[in-house]
């Protein structure tokens, strides 16, 4: 017997020590000399898997059923062999998307579904309560044993366990809910957990050594004596006479293997707190080794206790304490108690923080966001307050469960209830990582069904067996329906309640997951997320932890950068927000312009670290108008082959050209139409109009109609030539004669403007084989342009024809203002007209482009030489022998 | 009281028809043939209403509209935008920039006259 | 739509070995093979079954350690 103050003082001292280690480690982390970036520390920190259950429950279990405590540890051993594959993938995904909890992970996979996140959180919360209760029970009974105090009898406000629970809540808050942004790792917590793993291992081994060689002459003696007793001998075997023993062993192993990944605290330590992927290699064997060592003495202690106290007379679960006490080693008993306390505290701290994060991000914040839509209050203090509340609530609820159902079961059984709850995450989570067909609806259906069955077959019976619910429904089924009996559902009898529950819940869960997922094709968003998850390992291994630019960017909305800044400030704090945006701008080179999809994406990722990915998505969506992704969009995002990308680029630019052309044409067509209509209406509405005025208007209508016809013809012409549908009637042409003819046709126009035209051509030129009308069209176009731009009364236009062996060259030179260099390129584009745009003479803007098409069709080329102020020289060349090219 | 209407358009024939229309309505008319001239005319002559073409060389009608609206001294000027572009986005842009009305070409002379009357009624 | 550029990650030696060990472990530490050892025999004073289970467990760990630390990298 030890005095209560002593025990309490020792406990407190130990907890303070843990706190000190955490503080120190935090400091080192901030300085950059992290203590925890070490594979051994990482492996040790996963020792948080071993809780008070290991300390007390395993021994108890061994004392009643021999080796049947082992599957709980064999499962994780086997699971760790998959660490390098499965866990590495999880870590990569989580790091890339700043996922900070298991609810986040699952929700993110299925399109950042808030409903899913909430469901997972609920399951985790409810499921973990028995486990928390277990820890409290262990500490309580340990304390009672050590100090001889009455324990948990009496009203609840006198129950020391309650105060232990509250104390632990405060401790947990101090550990992990001091500041927000859970994307930062809890360096201190990890260090403390690694330390306490060591402590509990050493304490347990110490007790083991004491029992083996202090109480007996070694394990050999224990086993020999046990084997000689008929009541103890079976414990050395498997007790394989039970029905379905194989199934039960298998089920337990599987359950434990799933739990080592899916328990919130496990996910937190394995995935969220991981600092380096390569540590997983060490983890694969170091953690199983830890499990082996801590379990080595379980059987000897159990048997030793049974031998010493006699079976059936003492509570085997507390052998680690009662044996040292019985042999007058209170110091060792205290050490053992501290070890158990350590184990329980570790579990509670990590579990509570993980669950509080989930509740805050996936239950509370979405509700609060919805309530606050529109009112931009600073909510950065809110998630923290929520987390602290949840931690306290969790411990109180755990205590409640302890009071309500804690006496019915042995510790081990309580823990297994929690295992079975988190096992429900397996289909949705692992299915989501390896099967692209999993959909949100499937995950929801599976989880809901699994959870419901778990509650029915495990949770409720546990409460009923403690007397808080009428036990009748256990024996006879609800409303007397025997088929629905919780522990023999649909008549499946013979299994222990755990295997039975596991069977039904996982069957329904996985079955519905697959069936409902296959009922409908994944939506665009789901497909996008599926690819990100399932193919996560296909991305280059580097860039983990940074946003890689190659990630498909799903936002296609616009949003003011002010709104985004406000959003960021609201959740990350003003300074972090400013830093984030400046950072991004700096990396993009320049001041932040309009926010684009990449910035929005990055913002979303940052927010996810603080408030969870589902809430982050909702928050950003509220600011940015997002277009829903159609499956086509997803496919477009997936196509990363250069050919397809190039083709798409080409297609897009051609499309744009077509659109530009269309809008130019419609504009050009509407302009003369406007005049025509206006004049016609004006004449109609004014019968008394002055005849001269009327005549004037009629002339204008005629002119504009002609302009319109010309335009329509040219557009059609252009379209025909470009699409290759034009008719080319080739004949033999005498270019010199053609040039003369062209000049003659336009002579009147030149004369009217007082422009002199000179023709320079050799007497004989070789014959050209081409469409005469088309070539004439080109000549007329150039001549009319010259007529427009040459100055009146003094303008000089020269037409020169040259022929050499290869080609014919024709130039039309005027002495007009010329074309500035920057416009020279544009002159051949549709609807551009050169010269001073303000003094633009009537034209369609299509003449030169068509001319160029014609010339190029015959394998020739067209050019413009011009110096501003010294006129312009348009020219073209036509080879004598060329292939006609389709444009 | 006769109102002063400024016609800003680079197409000569359209200017003729608008000029005739506005004179028939009894307004005093001046003309600008490009964006910069339009803005200068608005500033110097302070017309009551501007018939503003969007597609003009130099400053576009949109730019002119924006400049006028940014100048508090010109707050009383009514702006009626004319454009061959009639998509919703263009209309929205025009209204967003502060145009009082937006009419697509080709327009009905009667409708245009009505709109002008409406806008000038409040001046 | 999968393009030719995307190919499945080649399973490395490390992964394959660990997976094989995983499978072997499941078989060895589960019932049919486990029950093989279930005889009331003692070796050096220690009963057979617990010895076998812990021994197998230790062997599994040792093999995993050898594979993981042998530097066969991804």
C-alpha cells in the first residue's frame, strides 16, 4: 500500500516531466534542430498504440485465455510490413493536400464531401469513447489498488476518476490545443510520446523481470508449474476446441491490423506527424520489435500471478501492480503504475487531439461557416475554442461511458469495441486509395451501414449488459424478433460477439460501398480526386510537401483578390494571409495580378491545414464562383500527352481566330445596314422631306447597299478560298496585257483624283498559267489601294512588271503617306486597313488578305515595303511553274 | 429648350443619318469622328447627350464613357451607346461603365428617337 | 483516358519482398499453420506453442529488418 499523496505526487511529477520534454522538443523544432526528425523516434512514437490495455488488459486476457491476447499485436506487425507501400501512399497524399485527419482524408478522396467528413468524425467520436473509458478505468483501478482506496464506488462527484479525467483534459489542451493551424506538426507531442513509449516498455519489462526471476526461478519454472496444473495448462495452448477458433483468431488479427492505421491517434502519428517518408523503412520492423518486447513477459506475468494468487481469486488485469505489492516492492509497483499511467496518458493526449481536430474541422466549422455566411468576422479564434471544448467533452463522455458500461466488460473487450468502430473506415479509405470507381454515395452508404450494425451488435449490447438498457432485447431481439438479436443477427450463432459484429458490419459496409459506387458513374470531381489518390505514387517523388505546378487545377472561377485576401485573413490571420499572397506573387514574378486558379488552389490547400479540407473547399467556394466540373473537363485535365496538348492548343487558337473573324464580319455587315435602314426609315417617316435631301439619302442607300454586296461577296470569296472550295479556272495569261488592262479599268478613278499612273513592263513576258480573273482581282485590289492612299493632285503610282527565269514580279508603288512599321504586318490581316485610320477611305478590309490567298495558292508570295513618309510598295511574285496549293 | 446632342461615330453615313434624325427632333447637333475628338468635344461643349459609337479609332467608345463617368464635372452628360455588338456581355459592360442606354445597330430610328427623348426629359 | 506517358510504377524489389513477407506472415501466424505447434511439449522448459509463436514473430521481424535496411531502394 502506498499513500495516496505519494502516488499523486509521483504521477504529477511524471506528467510534468512529459510536459517538459514536449516543451524542449518544441523549442528545438522552432530552432530547426528538430529532435523528432529521426526514424527511431518516429517508430517509438507509434508505440502509442500500446495503451493501458497493453498493461492491464493483455495480462488479464492471457490469464483467462492464454495466447489469445496476441493477435492484437500480430495484426499490427503484419500491417507494418505494408508500411512502405500503403502508408507511404497515404503520407504522400496527405502531405500534398495538407490533410490533417482521417476524416479529412476520406472526405477529400470523395470530392471533399462535408457529409462524409461529418460521418467519419461522428463514428470516430462515438467509437473512441469506450477506448477512453478503458484508460480511465485502468487508471482508476490501478490507483485504487495502489492506495487501497475504495475506488469508484459512491456518487459521481466523489469519484476520483472524474477528476482524473478533467486533469487529463487540461493536460491534453496544454499539450496540443495551445495554438491553431494543425498543419504544423506537434513536435513536442511526438517527442513526449516517444519518451513515454520508452518508459512504459521499460516499466513493463522491469515487472516482467521481477516476476520471472524475482518471484520465481525463471520463466522455465513458471511454465513448468503452470503446465502441471490442469486449470492453467490450457493457457499454454490455443484452446482450439472452440468453434470457429480459426475465424476468431483471424478476425482479431485483421481487426488489429486495420486499427493500427485507422485509429485517430494512429493516423495522427503515422501520417500527419511523419516528417520523412524514408522513416517508414525503419518502422516496418522497429515497431513490431517494440510490440514483441513489450509482450514478451505478458504470459509469464499472467501465469505467475495465477500461480501466486491462485486462479479466480484476484483480478488478473492488475497483476502488474498486485504482484510487486504482494512481494513488498512498492517502488516497483509505483513504477508499474507510472508506466500504466504513461500508457493511458499517451493514448488520451493523441486521441483527444486528433478527434478534436476532426470535430472542429468537419462538424463544428461547417455549421459555423454556414451561420456566418456574409458577416466577415474574424474567426481565427473559433477553431481553437472548439477544439478545447471537444477535448473536455470527450473526456467527460468517456467518463460517462465508463460509469455506464465500464463494469460489464473486461478492459480488452471494451477496447475491441472501439477497434471494430474504426475498422468501418477500411473499405472507404483503402478502397478509395486503390479503386477509382469508389464514389461518395458508396462511401456514405457503406459507412452508415457499417456504423449502424456496429452500434447494434456491439455498442448497445455493452450498455445493456451493464444494466443501463433492458437486457431483454439481447436475449429475444427487439420487439421479440429473434432474427434481429444483436449478438446473433440473422441467426448467425456460435461466434463470439466481436467476430460476429465484425462479420456483419464489414460485410454490409464493403458490400454497400461497392454496390452503390457501381450504381452510378463517378462525377467529375470524384473522378478527379480518385485519380489524385489512386495515382498518387505516379507523381514524381520530389515536390512532396510543396505544391507542384503540374497538379490539375480544378478552380475555374473568378474572384476578386481582395475577397480572397479577406478570406485568408479571416482564417489564417492577417499576417499569414499577407505572407501567403506575397509569397505567391513573388514566385510568380511580380505583383499579384488577378487571382488565377493556381492561387486559389494554393489558398485552399493552406486553409485546409487550418480548418480541414472540406471546410476549406466550402469557404473558398463561397468566394469564388466555381463552375462544376463536367467529366469532360476532368478528361481534359488528365490528358497530359504533348500531342494532345499541342492539338488542343492549335484547335483553341483556330477557334479563337474563327470567333474573331465572325465578330468582325458581323460588325462590318451591320455598319452599312445601319445606314441603309436609318435612311429608309427617315424617308418613310417624313413624306414632306425636301426632294434634294431625299435624293441624297437614296444615293447613300444605293452606295451602302453596294458596299454591303461587295462585302458579302468578299466574305464568301474568302471563305471559299480558305476552305479550299473555290473554283480555279486556269488558262494561259499574258501578264503584260493583264496589267495594262487593269490600269485601264482603274484609269477613271486615278484621273478623278489627279493621280498619274506609270507602267513599266517588258514587251514580252512568258505565259502564266493561272485563273485570269483572280490575278486581275489582285491587280485591281493593289491599284485601288494605291488610288486611296496616293495624295490627290500630285500623286504618282508606278506599276512595274518584271520577269526572270523563276517567277514574275509585279509591284505597285505609290507616293502616299506609307505604312508605319508596326502596321505593316497587320495590313494583310482581315478587316485591318492601313494608313491613318481616322482618314480611312471606304473599303472592306478584306481585299489584301484575299489577294494574298490567291497569290499563295499559286505558290507565290506577297509583300509590302514601306517607309513612313515615302510611300508604299505592294508587290507579289508568281512562279512560272508551281504546284497549286490548297490553302 | 433645345438640347445639345453630340454624335460620336466614325462612319460618315451613319453620322449623316443620326444628324438628320436629331435635327428633326429639334436638337442642336455637333459631330466628333473619333474617340479623342469626342472626349474633347464633351469637355468643351458640355452636350446634354452623347450618341456614342463603341467601335471608333483611337479611344473606343467604352474608354470615352469611362473617362466621362470618372469626371465629376461631366456628371450631367447622358450617354447613349451605339454598337454593332449586341451580346449580353457587351451590354453589361456598357451599363457597368455608366452608359445610360445601349442600342444595337442597325437601330430603329423611332426607338432611338424615343430613347433620346426619354433621356433628355430628365435633364 | 490514359496516355502512353503514364506507366505503372515498377514494383521494386523492396516492395515485393515486403509483400511476400506479409503474405508469409499471415499464413504462418494464422490458424492452420499455427495449430501445428499446439502440442504440450516443452523445449528447454518453455512450452512449444508460445515459443513457436514468439519465435516466428521474431523471425518475421528479423527478416523485415534485413529487407528494409539492406538498402534496396525504390
